[in-house]
């Protein structure tokens, strides 16, 4: 008895449903957790609107000067009790070295934004699969910080009553802090807890250390939040405990991203498939109808 050969009509395989799309296990939650390639225009708009909203809300929080000064006195007493109240000594020691304190003033005013935006651009270009989740960490960290500014107004050390701290921006007449000089009326001066200089710099440092491949770049990433901590203390803009508050906010941001994506951002795939028709062609292969048209058109 002869063998029976069954042939499939040409193009039938292409008409079959995509096994990934047909997988009943890919529900709304899994689709939400699937990394997607970020859109440049959307990210620029999102970052601009988010920072504008953050600045608006932060500066709209009532300054509550009396309560902020009382909280600063309490923080200072707690740090004395813990034996870590060395901010005043660091402030005076660094202020005695003119070139060093001037450099730190400009560091405080600029790198907070430049490095954070630089890391976002690097993620967008080199780690698109991890970009959205890592960006979510930063946004969630900043959002919960706004709650801290509202619930716990805090004066920075340089504004304490009876303190001997030096406002280094005022003394050295450097451009910088939005809370000093001619710019002080444009920013809430009593929103020192938590420190987003620390929250953002630790986010940058962890991201660089976890994802960079060049060893010396990873070392720079690890050193960046440490140097930022020295700067915020030396310029009398924050207490040590403000930095602890920033780290706690960052921990909250990582928790939010972990819940949303089912794992931490750095564990997500580095790349994601391209969007649009190109991605469909790569997944399904060449269009068989296109092949037939090409054969029929051939001489």
C-alpha cells in the first residue's frame, strides 16, 4: 500500500495564529509587564511634564517655617544623640578651601540634573528593555518624596536658628542653589526631607554599577552618590538623616517597579523587539503572497 502524502497549501502556516499571541496565559498583567521599546517623543514629553509637575507641587507645599525650624532642631538633637552630628565640622572644613567649596556649589546646582538625564539617555539607547521599569523607579521615588515635603517640612542646616552653619552659595557668591540668593523666592526652602539629591544619585549609581560593562565606569557609578552625600553636607543643604530619607524613598520606588514588572528592572532583558511592520515580518517570516507575486512577475 502506497504512502499518502498530505501537502499544506502554500501560505497556510502564515495564516495560523501567532503562538505567542494565542497563548491564553498572556493576560493583561503579563502584557503590562512585557517590556516595550520606548518612544523618543513620548519620553521627552513625559520627563518634561513630570519635572514641571514635581517643581510645581514641591514649591506649592506650604513652607511652614516655624515647624520646619522645630523639626531641624529635633533632627540636630537626634544626630547628636547618635554621635553623627558632624555636618557643621564638615561645612566649616570644606568652606576653608575656596576652590573646593566653589566646585561643590556648582556640583550641587548642576550634576543633580545632568547626570540623571544622562543616565536616562544611556538607558534609552543601550538598555531599552530595562528603560521603562528603571524610569518608573525614579518617578515613584520622586512622587513619594513630595509626600515627605508636605508631611514633614524641614529647614536645611544653613537656615537653622542659632546654628553656626555657613551658606556657602551666599558667602562665595556662586550661582547655584535655588534656595539661596536671588532665587530663594522661587523655591520652597523648607523641603529638605527627603534629599532627592541622594535619592536620584543613588538611583544613578546603582543603575550604572549594575548595567555598565566597563569596570572604571562602574566604579564611578558607585562613587557618585558617595560624593553627592559629601557635597550636600558640606554646602549645609542637608543633614545626614535627609540622605536616609532619600534612600528610603528610592527603596519604595524599587518596590513599585518590582510589583509592576514582577522582577527588578535590572533583571529585565536588555533589548526588546522593534515596533511596527518590521517586528511582524521578523516574527512571522517573509510574506508568502509577496513571494508568489515576485515569481509571477519574473520573466
